[in-house]
C-alpha cells in the first residue's frame, strides 16, 4: 500500500509538472468548424505547405498554431516530420482612441474575424472566408481559384497577365506571382463577442473597437533556396471614424523549437529580425544540432508626414522583448500578460509588464535597452542569453544599487515580441499601413551555428523582398505515385512513376537579366534521389559545399538527348581571403560529390523507375533490399537549364526543391485475397505486334477494367481514348499528342491509370518508287525479336498460332539469296522488298499491309489458290502460272470499317511448287519436313478473293515481274513432323509493322487497342482459397525493447501484416485475460490496407509488461489464426 501511495503521489507530481509547461490558458476550438451560436464564427484554418514548411493560418488572425487539437503547435519543419519550430504567432495592435485604450490581439486565440467594413459598418457574408490557390490550379480544379475575384476588391493579390489593370476571370492569375501557394483572408476588428481575457497576450478589451480591416496574405515559394521560408503581408486600414493615437503593434511569437522548455532567443537589429535557437546542442525532438527559427520585418509601419512624403518616418523594429511561460517560474513582470491589456501594451512598447525597462548587463554601467539579446550566439559577441540578464521588476534599475544579474540564463519556454510603434504615432481614419514579414528555419552544424544560418536566410529573404518578390520559379513539380512489387520473405521492389507536367517548362528570366540577354530556362531532365531518413538537413543545392552523400544519394538522372549533359557552374567556396569571397567551378548536374548515374548523360527522358535496394542499408540493419514496414525517403525533381552566354554565376540550373518533393514510403503488402493480373513493368499486347504503341504498366494499383485506344489524327498526332467496363461511350483522355521519334526516351508519352503509353513512330525510310522502290528499317513483316528490342521495335514474333499446342508447321531453311534474308527468319516469311526474298519489290506499298490469317480447313473446303511452277533449274527466276488449285485453308486480311470495327475479308493467294527436291510436280499443296520444306512457297495477295481467274495473275512471271503483283507476304513453309496438319478452325497469323500515316484505309484512321485488368483487392473468397491466413505475421516478434520500426522512444508498436481488409484482433495474456481488441475495418485505400498496429498497451492505455501474449485474428468468411507474441519492454518500472 505504501508503494502504491508513493507511486500515486509521483504520478500526480509529474502531471502537475507537465502542466507547468503546457501551452497557455486559452480556449481553442477542437474541431475544424465549431459553431458556438447562430451568429458565432465558424473556425477555418488552412495549411500553407507548398515547400518544406507546413504552417496553419486561421481566420481569427493567428498563425503557426494547429487549433484542431488543444495545445498543438502549427509550424512544422520539415513538413511531414511531426517536428515543430513555432507554437503560435499573430499580429497584435494596441492604440488609444479618445484617451481610451483599444486592442485587437492575435497570439494564442485571436480576436479578428472575417468580413469587411463599409461605411464604418461591419459587413459579413459567406464570401468572406479563407481562400487558397496553388501554382497550376485553375477554375475547374479549385473553387477558391474560381471565386478569387470576390476578394480582389478587398486586397487579394493577383497577377495581371493582360496588363489592363483589371482582374479578368480565367485570364489573370490569382495569388502571388510564381508562389507555390497563396492564402488570403480579409479580417476585421468589429466583433466584440470575440474579445476574450484568455486570448493569451492581453485581450478582452470590448470597447472601444478599432474598426480595423486586416487584409492578410501568406505565401511560399518552391524555388531552391527559398523552400525553408514563408512570407506574410498585413494590410491594415483604419475604417473607423476616430484617429488612433499612441499606436504600438507587434508580432507575438511563441517559438517552441522542438522541445518547448530549452530555448533561447535573440534579435538582429540590423535586419529587423527576431529568432529562437536551442539553449544546448541536443533537443529532445530535433536531436543533435537542432535548427533555429526566425521572423523578419521587411516592411514596417511608416509615420507619414502630412504634406511631404520625403519626410515620412519608417519605424522598423522599435523594440524586441520577451516574456516567459509562467510555468517556467519567471519573474512576475516577465510572465505571460494573459488577460492583462495594459501589461501587454507595455510589452508592445518594449517594457516589462510593470513598465520596468529591460537592462543590458554587458554594458558598463548597465543600460536600459529596448532590444534584448542583440548579440551573436555563435561568436558570443555582444549580449546573448549565454551572458545572462537582469530579472528585475518594480521599476527603474539604472542607478545603483543594481540587482546582480544572472551570469547565464536558464533555458526556458520563451515567447518574443518584435514591435513597431511610437507614442507620437497617430493613425487617422482611412489611412493604410502595410507590414511584410517572413518566417523561416535553418539548420547548421550546431545549435549556435543554426542561429548564424537563420540570420543568413533572413538576408536571402531580404533580397527577394527588395526584388519585389520576383523569383525564378522552378519547373512544375513532378507528381509521383508509388507501387510495390512483392518479393520473397517480406521483401519488395518500389516503383516510382510520374507524369510530364514538368516538360513544358520554359521561363524567360527578365527579372535578373535584360531582355537582350535571352536568359531562357528550358526543361532538361529529371533526377531521382534517396534521402537518408536520419539526416538532419537536406543540403542546399545552391551551395555545393553543403552537399553530403551521407544525407542523400543520386539514384538516377534522365536528361534529353542533346549536347548539354554534365553541367558546371561557379559558386562560392565559403572561403574569404582578404575580405574577398572566393569562387570556384562546381558540377551542378549531377551535383557536387554525387556519383554520375549509369547511362548519364543523354539517357533520354524516362518517367518511371523500379528500385530494388536502398542506398542506406546501414539504417536497416545492413539489409539493402526493401522491407515491408520500413520507411524510405525519395524525391523526384525536374531541372531546367539556361544556355545563355550572359548567365550569372550560380544561375545555370534551376530545379525543384528536394525537400518539397520528398516523399516518405513505407511499403505495405496488399490485403489478403488480392490478385494482380498485370504487374509493374509488364508490356501489354495491342491489336498490332509492333511497338508503335507499347503500353507498359507503371502502377499496377491504379489499373482499371478498360480498353484503351490510341487513334491517329490526319496530321499524325494522336488521341488517347478509354472505354471502361460496362461503358458505351469512349472517354477522351488526351488529344493532339505528338509521337516520340527518339529511340529510347519517353519524351512525349503519357501515363494515366497506371499505364505508360509509349507512342513512337515505326522507323523506316523509303527510297525510289515503282519498280525501284526500296524500304529500309522497320517495314514489312515484323522481325524476329533476336535483335535489341528498341532497334526493331517489337517484343514479339511477326506470326502466331491460335493453338500453340499444334505448331505443326514452321519456316523452312531455304533462302534464295543470303544477302536478301527473310524479314522473319524463323518463319521464312517476308513482305517482298529489294533487300529481302527475291530482291524484287512487291507492287504493293507498305501502308497496305494487313494482319493476315490462314485458317485451316478440311481439304475440300479451303479456297482456290493460283498454282505456279518453278520451271527454272537452279536460278529460281521463272515462276509460271499453271492453274487454280484447292488448298486446305482460307486466307483472310483484317480490314477496318468506318466505325472502327475490325472485320476479315478473304483474299487471294498463290503457291509455287518446285521439282528441285522431289524431281516431279504434284500440283498440290504439299509442304514436307526436309530443311527446304520441298521448296514450296505461299504468296498472299491484297486483292479480295475471287474464284474467277484474273488475267494479271495468270500471264506474268511471279519472280521477274514481282513488282506487278500486290503481294503482302511470301512464305516458305516446312512441316515440323511428317503427317502434320492443321485442325479445321486452327489459325496462323502474320503481323506487319504499321506505317504511321493519318489513315489506315481510305478515311478510316490508324488505331491501336489494348485492354487492362484491374486488380482485385481483399476478396474474402480468394483469401480463403489461397489460405491467406497462414501468411499473417507479427513483426518484430519477439519485440526486444526497441525496434528499427519505432517512430520515437515513446511510440513503440508491433505490426500485424498480411491481414484481410476486415478482421478483429483480440490479444490475451497467457491467463486468458483479454487486454486489447483491435477492430480493423476495410476503409481507406484498399491498396495498402493489410496491416494493423498494437501499441503495446492495454485497453486502459497502460503499457503492458514483458511476457508472452496470444493474439486471435478472426476474419469473417475467411477463418481464424492464433499467434503468440513475445514482448520484452525496455523499462518495467519507474526509475525512482
């Protein structure tokens, strides 16, 4: 009992202690849209997450806080890491109106609300909401884009494309120019119901209302070098009837950097910035060398001269001060001014809550100051937190005796305010002020170096501001999809695929260059990187000396086939000699210190890659193959190149940000009962055998039950159509695309529904005409796939059998001239040209070739063939017509009707018999098994079958005058075995290369068709048939206190794998006590719904003890399985 009481007391103390570090005393909405009364504000929040930062902005004026859940920070960096650098921020404004103080605050809760003020009256309607647009949006894809015009009169930014000064819907572009994302909301201070004493910084002043309008715009860029910063623009208008006097405003920031209670802060008065850095070099959340965060005024309020604008006074940063979470036990005058309007006003003036000034202990004598900690943390020059502070209250301390300062400040949960205001500042009705700030993060080699780096990033942001935010946008970012190919023993392959959105990029940089410089960036290629999941920071590609192969590895690079290839540019070395920065050439593509990928340069554009192993096997216990359940990180970036001779150093290449493009992949097997008919990298058969259209599976998860058609237009462009199962109307997916004429690149091909449409012109040339016509390249009967696939544009033979089990006939070994081989050597068949067969061309042009079917019949029900005899002895120059003979087959050629239906038409044929082998003529179709097949030849003509013997076929030598015959194919057959014959109805097919032309026949267009089969996910019947329950496992098992899969030291779990879509898991002790039930429902994406996690806790959320547990998996309609789980906990008791 005594031990239980001690434990209870300890738990209570821990809870109380944790409350001391809890975030403030404010009431925030726990749901995205919480309605408090019929007229209450509906909370709306949007994440600004176009680059490496994900920060929430809310329609009450606060930002960097995630109020969906109480006490949750909202400035995440890096995006997706669940690590945060700022808890909350907002603009606070305090004034005097007719001698009475008025305030509108935004720190933790926010006192603004959407609307506008017209004729001194607050106006609100549903149009006054938060809007967000992204680069590449349009009116059909984003309602905010379509409705942006509604906010243009209230300050929403836009790009004036047509230059007429008027916003034109669907002509001009919403948002900041070239920004990856823009958020806008128009807010007012006109609703006393939002005043709350629990706002966090002052707050609760219900009268007077300022009648202020705040037009708030926030935006971010994806341009490299700018991916760790965001910008915020405040336009504030006095729309009341009264002048505001003694105006002070400030941005209040609670910068919890990772762990909240170990922070230091500082300011840089030369840059009007404040920043936060870790008090030591190890943060509980960010780890070693934690980053630093900062904010910077680029444009501050201006006290305007009544008559002479030249005498306007730009305030800049007028003070930088702080307060500390009351839970950290600061001096009373330095604690939160929550619900204390006057004390908050004092802090906006640069004083402590009780009007005590801050003191600089590094000065002799000590001096008052409005700027705390303006020194340099890394060099420890000037006043920094490492040099202590006065924790003085209750009045002036400028005269002796002065209190003894702290020599070193304890770290704590800091909040800082960077202010701009003055006691003589009067703000008349109708006047407007514009404030622009940036917020950013940087990570260096230590906590102190991070502070230096963040100040350097502030300088970069200042340059962008000075250039009116004109930035060179990178190419549109590739949109990457992933899929997994299962292997053995829990291993898999990872396939990344993407579209061609980046490839139309062309940007004329007239911002940093004169138009005559012709500095134009063109898309050049893609790079694929793997990122070390434990890296602290992704290298800065604009600073080659920061490149680190231990942080990321270049897996592949796919560039255009041209003369650009490897690119060298000039960058700073980071070395200064005699105050001169040193520059040196560095490779930029591939980046400095990165290996040159296989095949680069001139690889050709490819939009898919299948990966088999990680480059960071040390992160996975030495396992290089991809393992289900482990996390891997990749990025696919597009890059563009300027070849201008006037290019500035460091400007040759612009690429997508690796951090922005980073995708985290945790391969998961599909649920039990899943069947893939088609898999990644499968090549699909079309209605033709050539590779003019070569569909390949890129993402087997996305396949549909559908037929696709690539149909060519009169100008030889093509459209892609889709006919879904049970659908009667074709969907048009793409129109007027150009075929790719290159040999091994995806330059113009499209990917949709998981299928890559590689459309290439069949490559051949034609010389001469008439009897002298000659074809070179891929023309005629499809060649045997014994040569490199891309050179002959086929993966199939130019023939096929309907019954492969009865391949009774093949090609002979007879060749008339070794210099003129058959096109299909294995079948001894050709479309006659000057380089094949007899050396004489057919009278038929190659565009008339069709798929031909020879259908076997009984001997009396075939068709009549023209029978010729080889009357020459050894020269084979005289094939003379004899008569019509019935053969045991019929010959058909495919034709296409105007409605694109494929039909067969019967065509004429002829055969030639030679007496060279047997010494006599039989007058019959009689192939043999000898190597020459009895020197029998079959000719297939283009003309329709006609039992009337026509003169052109009767009166001409079939060899010498071959160019006067409409021959599609000549074939020298041979029986595989004596007595072999085709069964009635069995068929042999011959396939030609297609000649790319607008029309297949007359006005009928050329088209390719193929079909895809959608995967079946999680079918219970299939799961039962396949005994899928036997494959269910728990990993890791045993669990030895920790696992490489653990997400953190407190987020531990084991995973049930290979589960069905729906099942229930009950976990018991060995005594039979039920301690946990996991109900897995078949919701969400079925592609990856095959796992469930047990967090090693019981139903009461208490960690379980070490021991053996039994899991019962019950899957309705499939079966049950029992698994033993062995758990060794890392700590079994409190460490007193």
